[in-house]
C-alpha cells in the first residue's frame, strides 16, 4: 500500500499534479458536452431549413450528375 501512496504523492508534487489532471478532465468533459449540444442544435436547424426548402437539398446530387462542372 505504501507504493500506491507514494505514487499518489508523486515525489511531493501530487498536490499540484492531481488537481491539474482533474481540471484538464473537467475542461475536456465540458468541451465534449458543449460540442454535442451544438451538434444537436445544428442538426435541428438543418432539419428545419430542409423542411422549409427541400428542393435545395438536391443541388449536390445535380452537380454530381453533371460531372461537377460549373
């Protein structure tokens, strides 16, 4: 058990290392949550816009059928 305690102490720097890890994990988790919320919001907006103007969706397939030439 003393080796585990020694690991947690990290040579006396554990008081700095573990809070830094915790803060980094919290920031990464917050970024993940924000990204997922923005993705869902963007998907809802896209679905709403496509419902209003469905003919605009087919433009990409028309360009592909024309060989991508303008």
